[in-house]
C-alpha cells in the first residue's frame, strides 16, 4: 500500500505528464500563428459588421476560423516532421522529438479542422465556411508540398495567411466586397517582407532541410531584399484603400502612411545591408506594424 507521500508524488507526476501532453498538443496548433488568426479574423468581423456587433456570432466565427487554422498547422507538422527534425529551430517540436505520434497528430488536426468547418457552417454562414475550407486546401495541398520545390511557395503561402480577416468580414458582412478584399490585400502584402526577414535569419536551417527559400537558392540575398522592398512599397498605397472606400478615416490614413514608410525604410535598409541585424529589425517591425494598423483601423471605423 502506498503511503501518503508516495501518493502525492504520483499525483504530481501525473499532473506534470498531463500538462506536458496538453502543451504538446497546443504546440501542434502553432499558437503564435493562431494568435494572428484570432486577431485578424476578429478585426475583419468588426470592420465588416454593418450594424451593432453580435458577440455570440462573432465568437463562433473567430473560434471556427481558429480551429481550422490550428488543425491545418497540426497537419502541416505531420507532413513536415522529417524536415523539422533537421532544423535547429523546429527539431524540438512534438513530432520530431517523438513526444506525439504522427497518427495522433493527424487525428488531432483532422478533428480540429472538421470541428471548425462544422461550427462555421452551422452557426456562421456558407461564405465564411467556404473561405475557411479554401484556407485549409491551399495551405495543405498546395503550399506545404510546394515548399520543398520552389521559392514561389512563399507567395502561395501568403494566400491562406491572408484569408482569416476575409473570413471574419464574410461572417459579419454576409459576403465578399471591396472592404474585405482590401483587408486580404493588406495582410497578403505584409507577409512578404515579414517572411523574407525570417527566411534570411534562418537560411542555414532552411538549407539543411532542403527548402529552396530565396536566401538558400541565391545566397547573396539580392532578390530577397528586392522582394522585401517591392512588397513593402506596395503595402503603403494598399493600406490606404480602407480610407479611400470609406471604411476608415483620416486618422487611420495618417497612421498607415507613417507605419508603411517606416516598414519600407527598414526593408530598404535590409536590402542594402543584407545582414542578420537588419533582417531582425525588419522582422520585429513587421510584427509591430500589423497589430497597430488593425487597432487604429478599428478605432477609426466610419
């Protein structure tokens, strides 16, 4: 018979094992990426709402979108578990480290994705459901295998990455329109300088895993820098579309110009220097740019 101290120790070990297991499954959903999904889909819903917010409907749209994105992330990691094991920044993920089996991760991803689509289909609308399904298909069937074949995968991957705000917009607006397309375009363009900075910082890792990212296939980084500058430059006028179509006002436009100019300057600096330091500045500025832009756009909604 176990004494009290042994029973307590067993309970502590059980709780610790359970907590680690939960943490591993949460990690499969790529929570940092899902934070962006939650934020942009919620912003899209708010900006697309023609009248007072229906908070229960908004919650269903955001949760459904997040479940689909989390499921897609888990299924992506099942597919890339071998290459993840080769990269320093990903080798300790649950699958390559052996903490979760490929079968369990696959079932987890399928259940999350299905639950998200059902939630959107039953409680939101068919337009949002179709866009979420498109996100899943493009991310898993087009982008994920393409990453091993072409540097153009970055552009393809930016499509599902930009769909969450459009899903939110379609959920509240009842369909697609110029405003939703503007939100999609902003996030699509924003992703390229963001991804170029990441690709440069982790070029050695990507090279080991055999991913033909631009800094891997062209180590001098010139095309990487040019891509960052081109898309950051295109982002400046694109970010003004919400004001042009009456979705937001002059305050937002002023912020968009300042933020866009700052991001463009850092992209130009990265293109000129092509150093880890300049790439880090571009990366951190990009993850600051988007939330500030959304917050101001929502605050200045007309």
